[in-house]
C-alpha cells in the first residue's frame, strides 16, 4: 500500500514507523490513500481533493472545528483530525491500516452492466447489504433497474427460500391485504379456500415490494406490525404464524414528501429505510450506455429467437445515445434499442437513422420552454377550414398516453405518474384512470 502526502512532509520517524508497520512501501505514484492537510479552518466541500485517487483521510496542521470535520467527511474523507491531537500518530496508523484492508469485490453478475464508477459503487453497496438480513429500501427514478437490484439482493443474500416480487401499484387497494397476508376460508365473499399470502410464500427467502408508496395506509399499519414481530395473521384468523423472510422495498417517489402529506407512514418508512440504496440515473452513468446498448441488442435476438445481424452501434448513434437525457433511464434505452431492431431492414451496424424512438423523444423535448404545442403550426391549423380542437386535444392525449405506456413498460400506475395530475386523477388506484383513458382512446399496451 502506498501513501501520498499532500501539503506536509512527514518526519523520518513517521516514515520509519509506517514502513515497519507494513503500511507503506517504497516506490510508485498511484496512491490508494491520500493524507490531505490544511490549516484546519477550511475543508473540501462536497467533493474530494483533485489529488485523491482513492480512499483518503483529512489531516489539518491546526486545530480542527466540528464543522470542518463534517465538511471533510461530507466530501468523502474516511476520517478527519488535527496533527495537534494527542493521539494523532496512533490515529493515523490505525486509519491507514483499516484502509489497507482490501475490499471484497462483488461476484460476477451476468446480465448486469456496471462499468461506470456510479454503477460499480452501487453494486458494491448492494453486495454489502445483501449479506445482512436487514430490510432494504431501493430508491431511484423509474427505469433505473430497481427490480434487477432487488433480485440481486436476494441472489447474493444466501437465503434458500423463494424470491417473491409484488407490484403494489398493480393490486387494487381492496385486495392488497389479502394478497400480502393471505386469508382464511370464508373471510370474505368469494373466499372459498384458505390462501397463503405473498409474505408467507416467501418463507426463508425474500419478498420484493415494488412501488411501496402505492400501499394504502391501512395496509401499511399491518405491514409494520409484521416487520416488527415477524408474524403474519391471515384475514379471517386470529392466530399469527411466524414467518422468516427478508423484505426489499422500492420506490421512485420522495417518501419524505408523502409522509408530510400524510400519505405514507413515518414508522413504516423508518423500518424499511434501515438500509437505503440509491440507484443512479442513466445520465449519471453515461459510461455504461454503449455496453447497455450492446447488451440489449444481444438480449433482443436471444428473446426473439433470431440470428443476430446487428453487432455494433455507429459512432453517430452512440453520440446521440450519450447526449439524450433519458428521463425513462435504462428502460427507455431498452425500448429505443428494441424498436430500432424491430424495424431494422439490413446491415450489421445500428445507425442514427434507425433510432426512431430516440429521434421522436428528442424532437418532443427540443424546446421545453415553449411547451409541447407548436404555436406556429397551431396558428396555421386554426386558420384552416377543417380544424377541430376536440380532435387535436384527443390526438395529444393519445400521443402522451402512448409515450407514457412505452416508458413505463406498459404499467398503468407508472404511466399515471408520468402523466402528472391528469393521469393520476382522483382515484385511489392511479392506474385505473390510465386504463380508462386507454379504453376511451383505443390505446393498447
């Protein structure tokens, strides 16, 4: 292990002690640990020093205030202290020994593309989390891969029971408790047999509650009790059954805001968010876009049962893919690649002209300040004899609904969120409004 010194010249005694302790070896320039020094009055704010290529500690020459220490830690330092402290030397040696311990890398993950620093950091966090039995809350925008990460948590956990995914947004509110907790025969009209719920089905394994924010408050209270006690009571019964399962929840919404609005329970949030993993947006991991595009090309041909004809992406197409903001993240990229391959007539390279979905999305967001309506075209249309406002409004509704369904993978509840307040409507089940729109406009998934 190497130590790079910035702003301070260590004494010969320090160098000798570090070398005798096996912490420092001579030679080399790429230091995995940086000892950064300052006057003690200021610290880096929210970003590591430019010279820090690996884990680093912040050491000041002067007295260090709590605020400076917090700034250093917020910027990524492993620890922060003053050289004037009585235990400065022992603390330095201890921290460098700790940082010298190699980190166990995550196992190989076939089917998971994670070459960018942001994606690798996410995988390392998932790897650490998976080996515990604590609840996990996955937070990220729609399409960032929360379902894949939840399955990975289970796969890496070593739990031998089943992995049971539950899409909370897809279950009507009145059926939510029965789906999760199960019911006894005769518990309600139509309950002709006793049924175990999803939680019992996950015995010895993991249950994934996707879109946990769509869970009714009444169900949240009962779910909290299950998490606290580890016992499940089926509807219509009074006897609880102990069930061992690991819960992984996911949301693409700000739960703190929902808590303030009285739409999500603070207690349940604290129980679920013991460990929180934030999934980076695709625009934060642009280095992965080329590898993801190639991955989706291979997956398309494998699933379609076709011989692979496209094997590469042209430079112009790659530039366009990297420049796009990707509001739908990885799912949107997948849809763009799949659509391009469906219509690809010939050639082994995916061209910019093949990316019709990307071009359409880029055109629709090219001028956000002007809104989605082209006022010049509207002015010309209004002046024509055949203009029908109702028909134009319906066309805009249909186009927006089709795009929302495309970006949400056909999930009505997710599409409702993309459409805003009109999409969610006043219904308790947000997906019901979208399904009604689909029926009215003749739009399929």
